[in-house]
């Protein structure tokens, strides 16, 4: 059974929105691997839509940084480097600090319940489905951006969250999403209570931890001799 999916900006209504949403999830959950080609005709056949709709959906994903559109070659799943990841997280931390400063103390009871339920779903999935937990964590941040009512902020946060989710899916350590759920819970309670400075500090700490889980500061390329040494030993003992 397919997992229930939260919507970042309402339920997709048009066919283009539905195709865009489905492709976005497939990329973030790495069902479509980084660097994979995305032919418009194959997408159209898969969803029973025209190539025009497929092209529009791919264009939206390109704006979000999840797809690379290469002239005369076509569309490909983005394949960000670790250096790209560092830059994305730097921008995201600045945007989301502004986001929580705008939200603190403005969360009503119904919204508080909704946010707590989101964090609960994220925590429940963390131990058994990293890809889905990463996606839900992204949806949490997008929901906060949407709650500000600032369309421009939502646009930029959506783009950076999408790119960060792809970086996490590619480079993140396994079984780390449970920590994110605890951090999100603390952020929600600070926002509800109107503790502005605490909410901002918690968000910054959360994103710093997320970047750390993606190994952005520690992953290095291994020497090919190191990689192949174990295989060489197998040959020697054969």
C-alpha cells in the first residue's frame, strides 16, 4: 500500500499539479535516482497525459532544483554535489529563521493540533522508512512557510526544502530522522507559546543538525586504492 502523502500547498487539482507532485515524491524518495533521464513521452505514458503536461511538470521541478533541463539532451534528475548542498543549507537557514520569527505567537489551537499530528506521523515513520520520514520532515517546514501567508517566502522555502531533501536522500546517514521529529516537536511548542527567540534558535539548530546528518562537513572522496583493497584481498586468497 502506498504511504499517505501530506500536501505542501493543498491537494493537487490540475493534471500538471498531480504529475509534478508525483514526480517530486519519486525523486525525493530516490525511486528515481540522481542523474536519471526523464523522457517526456515515458512520463506521459506513465500518467496517461500529454507530453505538454509532462514538460510543464518538469519545468516546475527544474525551478525547485530537482530536475536539470539540458538543451538538446532533455531532462534529468538533479545530482547535486556536496558543495552544492552546503550552499543550499546556508540559504535555507537564513530563510527559515525569518519564517519562525514571523510565526511565533500566531499559532491558533487548530493549527497547533495539525502541527503536532504532523510531527507525530514523522516520528512514527522515522524508525522504519527513512525516505518517507525525510519527505515528511520537508512537508513540516513547507507547512510552516505556508502558515506565514507570505507567498514569496513560501516560494523560496519550497525551493530550498526540495533541494535539501534531495541532498539528504543522496548523502544522509541512515536512521537519523527520529532526531528530526524531536526537534520539530520542540519548535512547534516554542511557536505555540510565542517564545520567539527560542523558536528561532531551535530552527537554526535543527537545520544545522540536518546538514550534519547529510555529512556535508565530513564526507570525503576515498582513494580508489582504498576502495579496491578489499577486493584485492579476495583475489589474493582465492
